[in-house]
């Protein structure tokens, strides 16, 4: 894929970036170089590489999934603008 100045201007317009004609002419070869590097990466054989989620191996420290009632109803409802009978009170939306 080749990028010309018209394409640079179009992308800049879509990104809401104002660039001059000189900037568009300067950016076109740079974008072509970047696309060339991406094409080179596509040529690398990665069939023997396992997919990974991070560059370094890491394990998540997980807590036990224990079901509880929270026992914080009064503390949570203290932050509510309105509460009645242990529930949040909200204005009626549908009439």
C-alpha cells in the first residue's frame, strides 16, 4: 500500500488535524516507511510462537470467591440521596 499526499490529507481531516501541504508532503514518505515495516512484520514466520497476553510471564493473585451478604447495607444507603425500607429511592421515570 502506498500513501500519497491526498491520503495524508484525508486521514488528517478524519482525525480533525489541520496540516499544511508541506506537512502532508513530508509525512507521506514517513507513513510509507511505517507501512513497509508493518509489511516486513507480516513476513515473519510466527507459526511456532504461542499467543501471549503479556511480554513477561505473570500470574494473577486471586482471592477466594466467597459468597457473603456484604453486611454493608446501612453504610451503602448512607451515601444515597434517598432511601426507604432498606432500598434506594429513585424518581419515577415511566408514567
